[in-house]
């Protein structure tokens, strides 16, 4: 199977990740009409925004049929964990329209921490030791906590808007947290809680494209999750990212491939899961040995904003390989340049923040090495205004990480909106 020579594409999502995917798709000679649902003010420069939410399957179906869409690319996890792939495959009118992303069974790698941990155990994939508890066995959970050394890691089993992981410094706090989580703090997502061993090390993100049998490992990246400089303050969706990652050298990446990527792809197939999409592996480098923190079933954000700009081979053909089962023929090429991205966020994020604030300076940062990706933005008349916590993410490519960072920060100096905040120390821990 192949996609049409010119394929009309519907990309679901509306963040910085989707702007980066839209830019790479639009650059391909194979890209027909590109639609982004719902998109943001930036994606409208790459294609046509469509006012449909990424989880409104009924409206997506009508759009796909009315607009001759021949490929659906899913950005965020929610449509995947809600079964958009199964929805397409079981619909007589949609079943010939390929969707890049795993089905509901595959999406459990992200949708259920307990499933993901069980999967890793079944396939001998290195990860933190763990046990799962429900409210019937709180006492066993507390006893298990007492066998671990601090700090204590507790994870709500289901999706909890990125807030379901608690690192508790003391045993008392961990016990209290366990009771609160099983008592309904995260709703149904916390009806089961995974307690696991804390891993000491430095994190990186490995992205794998797979068609269910073959795979390609995309450029490795590191993101910065805490809102404050020096990795302080609350967790966010991500405040910046760099690619490549100095400590993820050839030897490390060989171990990642042998011990983690290959057993993951083979394990999915062995369990009867046909996985056509991205696997995002959050890794801890523990003294040179990679261990899995978590899986996600989509690309990362803001990692996509440094990974995709480094990919020089055709993006539509990458997706063709994923959905048609021909990835083994896809030649992935990557620039040796460094990519960095710095996220500009609304004042107050990740807490409460204002929306609708005009953004200035977007027209003037026209340096070739810098790309201003939009995340939470929208058009309001002639203006572009803020519409989310993460507003812009400013990516640069250069021969060194420092040059790329300097270019991103220079571009940010010319951009502004009331209350804009960003971290000035992206990449500094790697220098
Ligand atoms: P997750 O939502 O699973 O990515 O967890 C959020 C963050 O918590 C991760 O990015 C890590 O920084 C941290 N974390 C999760 N699990 C562990 C662990 N077992 N050991 C150390 N840190 C962890
Ligand atoms: N940057 C982390 C994520 O996309 O989950």
C-alpha cells in the first residue's frame, strides 16, 4: 500500500507540537491540502485551520469524508486513548483512511501506568521496581512504601492531565498521598496507584516511529519540565528542549535500542497489538544504563519542536511508512546541527493566567536559523493574541547548542506580551 502521490492530510491538535508537525508536512511535495483541527494562529500559515476539537470523532468523520482526506495525523494522546483509530477501523466509510497513531489497546502504554509497568515486566524492559494498589489494599500499599527508600514515587494509573505523578520526600507524606489518591483526589484516574522505586539520574526523551514491525529512532531530545530556572517550582508541560543530548552518545543509544526499543516493538506485536505511530520513551540515564520512566503514545511537546526541524527527510513519507507498513524502506536523514527551543509562557503559568493578550514582534524575527512555533495563540481580528499557558516556542538551529540557544534568546528579545515568562537556563546543565 502507498498513499496517493498528493495526499490531503488532517492533523489533529493545536499546540506547538502540531505547528512543528504542520510545518514539516507542508514542506513535503507529497502534501496536498493540509487541514489542522483545531490548530492555532501559527498553523494557519501551513494549512487551513478547522474549528473541530481533536476528540469530536463525529465531526472529524464528516470532515474527512467531505474533504477527501487521505491521512489523519494525531498530535495529542487524548483522541488515541479514546480510540480514534478503532473508530476509523470499524466504520465502513472510514476504514480505508489511515490514521497515524496506535489503537486503544496500544494507547494503554500511556493511558494506564499499571499496564505499561506490566508490559515492561513481561518483556524484561529495564524500569523502576513497582507494585500497584487499589483502595482495598491501602494497608499493603503503606507497607510496601515502608520497604522503599525516600523519596517515594506515586503515580495515578490513568491520565490525570499531567499531574498524576507525586514525588513525596518522606514516608509520612507518601502514606498521606497514597490515601488521598486512592480516596479520589484524581477521580477515576487514581483508583489504582502505582508505587515505584525512585531512580537517580538524568532524563532524556527517545522517539520511535513504528509501523508495528519495523521502526526508526528519531533524534533524541531533552526537555525542561519545571517552571523555574535550575529545575525549581512546579511541573509544566515543558519549558524548553534541546536535541541532540550530549550524554546520549552512540553507546548509550545502542543500549536503548537493544534493551528498550526493540523489545518494546516486538513485545507489542507479540501481544497482538498492531502499533502504527510514535512511541515516546521517557528515559532515565542511571550511571550510563537507560531505564524507562514512562511511555507516551505520541510525540512530545516541546520536544517535537526540536526533533522535527532536525529531520531532513520527507515528513509525509515518514507517515506513509508508519501507516502503510513500509518504514523499513524509509531513509531517515537528520541534520547534524543542534536544535534548541525556549517556551514563552503566560504570567502565572502553570497556575492561573490571563488570555487574549496581544503578542508583539511576531513579524520581525525573520532570521533563517530561527522558527517561532505557536502553541496557545489565536487570531483576533488583525492581531495574534495569547490563548493558553504555553504561548510560543522559539526554535533555532545552529552548529553548536550555545549558538542555537543564543539565537533563540535573541529572537525572544524582540517578542512580547504582558506577563511573558521564559527560562533563561535551557541547555545550561548540558554544557
Ligand atoms: P511521568 O508523568 O511518568 O513522566 O513523571 C513525571 C516526572 O516524574 C518524570 O519526568 C520524572 O522526572 C519523575 N519521575 C517519574 N517516575 C520516576 C522515578 N521512578 N524515579 C525518579 N523520577 C521519576
Ligand atoms: N514534554 C513532555 C511531554 O510531551 O509529555
